[in-house]
C-alpha cells in the first residue's frame, strides 16, 4: 500500500514539474538602477537595462533583504545601500514572483 502511495506522489510531482511554468523571474540590476521600498508594503523600483523602462513591483512583509550574504531588516537594508545607491557600486538581485506579482527577495552585493 505504501509503495502505491509513494509511486502516486512521485508521479504527481513529475507531472507538476513537467508543466514548464515559470514561477519566478530573477533580475540582476546595477545598484544605481534600483530604488529600495520605503515600507514593508511598498514598492521597489528598478530598470532591467539602461534603456528599459522603470518597473515598480510590490514588496510584502515576507520579502527577504540580504546585504553581502546576510539577511537584514528593511531599515538596515536601506541604510546599507544609501539613497539611490549614493555613489556605491554593486549589484542587486531581485527575485520577482510572477503569479503574485510581488518580490520574494532582494539581495545586494557591495
């Protein structure tokens, strides 16, 4: 009985994975093209490329903020990058959950 159940679960998992749906999109952004959200229910603004239009995507209290590999609260994240990157050089990785149209995580490397 357990073998049939395990087989059914495995088959379901394989069929679910085979749908090929993209759930999240990751963007690598120059720090100068990124604006951090002001609040936990605000929006982050970023440009995918120099000539691209600015995107505004909602953040939630569940959004994770990482600075140089360390998870930090939003306030500490904002202090680390400064206003508009404040002349700092670095890369920002934004993980955008497409179905909910929210940001799952923002990671910056300075």
